[in-house]
C-alpha cells in the first residue's frame, strides 16, 4: 500500500523598521517589526488519497511589533482544517532553524511559537505554547474518520536591537 502525506507550506515574514533617528548614537528610538504569515504559495500534497489539509487564511499580517524582547500573542488567527478516513496524525515544523533576512541576519526560530486550546467535536485539543523546530512535532492524532477545524495561536518575541529587514521562514503543517 502506498501512502502520501498531505502537507502545507506557510511562509512567515517579519519586517523590521527603524525610525529616522535610529542610526544615531545620541537618540534612543524604538524599532518596529511587522510579522506576516503568507501562504499564497501553500503546497498541499496528499500522501493518502483519503487525507486532506488546508490552512485559512493563507495570508496573515500580525501587525507591527517593537524588538523589545516582549512576547506578543495572536489568538485563533489561522484555522487548520484536516480530514482523514482512519487514523489522522497532524505534525508541524519549520523548514529552517531561524528566521533569515535578505542580508543574512537571523532571529532564532525558537522566538516563534504556536499553541492550541480548542474543544473539538472529538474532545479537547491542547498544545501548550511551543517553539517551532525543524523536527516534525506530532501535535494531535485521532483514530476513526475525522473532519476537524483547529484554530492556531501564534506567539512572537523579537529580540532587542534586531537589525531592520524582512525576515522569513517556512512553516509546514502535515497530515498523515
């Protein structure tokens, strides 16, 4: 029997802006960070003919954030819909261990987290706040025919003094 795993690629973009006086040593100014989750090029590839997975919205703007080391949370901002006949296992991971800028500056991927707290028709789905990693993490599974829409929360901490730029990584959701 041949298995095919559906997965979705989501692009996370973080844009860092500085204000006019940020490059002088005499002025103390705050830098702002815009966080975007873009899945316009989301790829869905079923690994089993009965499995499917989608994410909505495919474009998500989490707003502007100062790089001050304070964690910001965004609740129920994307919804993962998955269905499967038989056993369903849902995984998530990052393609890279950092958010990279176009000029090779980095924000550790551990600064981008997700969580789930949802009372589904199949029972409570809880994932405590967890950093994205490059290793697929099984965050939920169920035996039996399943069709579920799971709201996902995101949490971001932008380190102090991060260089301005656009930072990105790819987040992959996978159903087996």
